[in-house]
C-alpha cells in the first residue's frame, strides 16, 4: 500500500491488494480515489481547478519523537528506553510520572504504617485501663474522641494507645469525674486530660476531585493543542492567547496556472499582489490600496485553492488562519489571538493575510447574549478594529473565504475593511474545458486521443459541475482504467466516471423482483419519452435501470447553457419529471414510492415559480424568500390568506402539469412501451437507441462544444491580462526581458512575459 497523489483536492491512499493493479495505478500517474457526489443538472454552478504537485511529494509536518511536539521524549520513547535498561532521566514525561508515583506511594505508606489504635467502649476504659492504672494521660482530640495514652510497660498487644468516642466534652468530663469518685482515686493519682486539635487527613478526600481537575488542565495545556484548539503548544498555558496563524513557506506547489474557470477572480488576486509589490503605480494616480477582499461562492469553486495559488505565487509573506481557530473554551482568547495575528502581519508587512471560513467568526451580531455568542461578538469587534481602526496600516491585505456571505456582519463587509467582494460564480462551458485541461495533464491518456478535444467533449457533457466534481471525474476515470488493467485511459472510462459521479456506485448485483424491475423500466421510459417530445425539456443522453446510489434507475440529460428560464421552460421540466409517475399509473393502474424524489423536485419548482419568480397572476408580481432546508421559520412575510392562495396556485400548477403529462403518455403509449421493453432487455439505452426507437427528436438541440460556444465571441476562455498587470508579480526595478511577439490562442497558461511568472 502506498499513497498516490491525484489531480484534485483530497488525497487518500489506494489500497490495491493486487500488485499488478497497484503498478497499473502508478503507470497512470498519481491517482487517488475520491468519493463521488450526486449532481442535479437543473441549474448549473461555477467551477475551478487545481493541478497536483509536480514532484509527487506529500506535504505535511515532519514526525518527531514524542508525538512531534518539538521536545525530546514522548510516552512511546521513554517506555522503549526503559525496557532496554536505559533510565530516561532526561525525559520530562518520565520525571512527572515518577514524581506522581512517588507521592502516591508515600501517602499509601503513611496510611499503612501509622498506628490506628484500637477502639474501646467507656466501660472497658473504666474497668480495664483506668481501674488498673494503665492510663498515662487522656487526649481529647477535636472534641470528638479521646485517645487513651497507655503508660510505658503496659500490654504491648494493645499498642501505644486506644481510643473511644464521646458525645460531648461536658458529658465526658462529668462521666470521668464520676468514674474517679467511684474508683476512689485521689486527685494526685488521676489521669491528666489534654485537649488537642489534629487533622486526620480526611479533609484531603474532598480536595482530590479538584486537584485531579487542576492537574488534568495543567497537563493538557502543557501537552499543547488537542483536537484543534487548546493553544498551549508553544509555551504552555501562557501561549493560550497566541495566534494560531501560520506563515506559508516556499514549498507550496499550487500556482495560478493550476487554477482555471475563474479568470476574473485570478486577475483581482493578481492585482492585490501587484498593489503590494508596486504601490507607486497606484499612488501616482491618487488611488488607495484596497485593504481586503472576500472570496465567496458555492462549495468546490476554488476559494481556498485560489488563496493557495496566491501563496505559491506571491513574493510577499502569506499568513493563513482558519476562522474557527479564534473561538475557544476560554473567555478572551479570541480577541487576543486576533491582536496577535495582526501584530504578526504588521511585522512582516507588506504581506497577505488569508482567513478561511470567516463566517465562523464574522457572523452578524445581536443573535443573543449567551457565553459563546458574546465571545464571538468580542472576537468580531476586535477584528473590525484591527482592519479599520485607529491602529491600522495600509500594507497588509486581508483576504477571506466563505460559503455564506449572507450571514456576515455588515460592518465587516463595508468598504474600508473588505473593499471588494469576489464571487466565484458558475463557469460556462469554456471554463469547464479549461479545468479539464488542467486535470488531464498528469493522466496517461490513449496516444490516439487529443487532450484538447477530450477536454471540450467532457466540458459539454458535464454542465453544472464544479472544479471539485471535474477533478473527481478525471480521477475516477483513471481509477476505472486501473481497475480493468488498461494501459491507457480512454473516452469510455471518462463516460463511466461521469455516471459514477452523477448517479453514484453502480449496483449490478442488487436483487430486484421482476415486478419491481418492470416498474422501474416503465418509470424511466416515461421520463425519457415525455422529455423526448417536449420542446423545452433537456436533451436525453442516457437512460438506465441499473441501480446506482440510492436510486433504482436514472435518466441523464444535457441541460442548455442558459441562466434565464421562461414559464414554458419550467413547465415542460415539471412535466418531464412527472413522466415516471404518470407511466406507472397508465401501464400498471397503480403508483409506487419510486416517484418520491420527482415529486419533491416538482413541488420545489412550483413553489419557486409562485413565491419567488412572480409567475402567478393571482398572487401577483411579488417575491418572497423560501426557507432553506432545515431552517426554522418563525413567521412568514405574508398573511395566512396569501399562504392559502399560494398553496392553491401551487396545487393548480402541479395538477395542470400532471394532466398534460397524462395526455402525452396516453398519446405516446406505444413508444413508452417500446422503450420500456428495450430497457428490460438491454438495461441501458443511449441517444442512438432512442433515435432508433422513437425517430429523431422533433426539436433542434445542441450537444457538442462547438455548438454551445457558437456566437459567444471566442472559442476558448479569455486568459489575457490588462496592460498594468502583465508584470504583476515583479517589482518595477527588476530587469525585464522582452515579451514574445505572439501567443497561441489555444494556450491555457497565462504566460505573456519571456520570464514565466508561474
């Protein structure tokens, strides 16, 4: 088993038991398994990309003895030395354990060796000791019991003393006086009484839990960070307020050439670096250097990756920290760490400070005054002061990344703190092609395949995919090729990888009853036929009844590259999603639970049209926010009467879509039956099979990269830089070589200088 680095963002270990398969993986160049995710094709998202480290070296902290905490020793170290006969006196852990064991042994030895004496009754005391003259003196201890000290030479079996309990001192004195009188003892022969106060050690038992807790806390603070937040690693409990920010070194292998699909955001980041390297270019025009920018967008679009590329490219110090590292269990740690972080940044100015997942510390204030909320607000206030207060400087640029810009405090987002908000939005088909080019570089493709052609073809087949999804597809294709011991990766492997990412793991061995399999076949046939004969439905690529993931079958479509949808387009999509449920009802006279996901999507689309998009004449041209999944809604922004009207309109819209779908399935009854029977025979039908059964689709559709980019102005993604940023990563005082006279339009890398800045 050996780690294989791949072309995405998550590194794992390929555990191939067959050595031949492992060698095949190595031949396919740095592969890794990446877990797939489901992807819906309704509304496309935007994307990014990254390339793997060129040298194939895994990065990470060096392992040192003692758990890597920077000191000699550690539990495993001193134990092994002790077993070898070497007493590790120089190991702190060993000394602490030895001292603790010695203290415990001393206490136990004291308790074991001390003379506890023997308890007697008052009657025994009077007749066996006082009457026989064996009492030397009486010690009243803590007004609770009397210790009878025996005279020297008394019976050694009794020990040096015996004791008995008393109810009260007054009662004891009266009883002792009466005993002396009854025994006829003269005052000169009576036993002396001494009153003492002693500690029997029992009070220590009440302090043991407290002492154990204090000892555990001290031990934890001394050991350093545990579980991501105890800040005692560098200096014990006194370093709790020190910032956990890290200064990135020169070993970052990600460059801007490894990031694609977000060219505008790359230009913005390049400009920030140029601000710090060549400030005079902007100061001459009276411009002020922006203090910060927020990188926002859906997960997987490259926010953190872009920051890593900035750290790999910038010739200025790059400091990074996670937003959750400011909040701890101790009050005051968050603001102190913010102060320490900015102190570090100012010492290394000019520099770039990157705060990842800033929503952990930058949420809106006023949500309550509980302990955690108050600490978070104090940390946010300190961050606001450091970014734009009396003690600020203009040579520290703050970048931040978040998936939830809507929850950030307005004071944090205002100009003067985060001057720019860079949204890494959905990439078009050109951006996806650029991303595929990046991820195809380390793969061992069939020599007969053109990498650019494969990138464009895959870009057309993966609408809505993010950069993480594309990295997953490329890696899955390599894994599939290695699984079948293929020498090269071909188009078939990429198609299987797309199916794997979209639908999940294929389950050919899952047992389905014949009636269930037939129901699934006609259900998917209903989807396919209804979409085939509706103008605004998405073109069909493949339909299958092989179970994948949670579903028993699926139909794959190719959505159009568009951002605006009409009422007719949304209505046709609703009809297409209802095709499976209608086919069940028409052919079997019953319905099943298989349409649960379809009905959920139809309901969401209907509510969006009525509530958000203002597509209902009765509700009117209004728009209300729909609650997020799992979000609790305490009050609605409309009345109960409006809510009832919305429900009626949604129900009416769904009923109209169902009726239209029912009419279409009834009309195309024979076609649905043909597709269903062919699915039962072949299990998978592609577009060619559908054309054979149903004839050409009666509507014009786009399916190739060239058709999608036609009329968009350029064949490839525009990667040119503004004139002022051509030397963005060089100081103006450096000697520059003359730039080349021309550049290939098809080239992906942004290399406009003779000296490659990447």
